[in-house]
């Protein structure tokens, strides 16, 4: 399991635009580099990131080989009520990780 970091504002207010930042530890191997024996390294990418708020999709991104290792994704959200934020990363070789955070509004 990869280490995921998720940052929310400390005290978001109802109706206020908030920035949500995520970072996940993942090498994001493009499949174009060679190893010490000159063989191509196997491709290993995170392909899709999604965020759902109370079950509704609020942000998604398709990732490609040009994304650096440990992909950082930031986006904005306006919430009128508290609830649950669910984050999901999916990738090559069966990689899948999910994190859930409760959003409480001030």
C-alpha cells in the first residue's frame, strides 16, 4: 500500500472555496527508461484519480506517462454541508488505493 497524504483547510466554512491537496508515494515508471542491463523497465503508472463527496463525483483526473513520481494533485471544492470525502487512485499492475476523510464545516 502506498502512502497517501491529503490536506484540507483546518476550519473550512460553509459555502467557502477550499483547496484540497493530495500526494501519493508512487514511482510512476513510464516504461521508456532502461535498467542497469539496458532492458526497458516495466511501465507502472497511476492512471486515474477520483474524489467523491457524499458519493457524488466532484473531481477526476486521467494521468499519463509524463506525470512525475509521487503525483501531487490539488483542486477546489465548495461544500454547503459536512460529509465524507472519498479519494481513489487506480493504476497499472492492479494498483488501487482508497482513502476516506470526514469533512466538518465551521
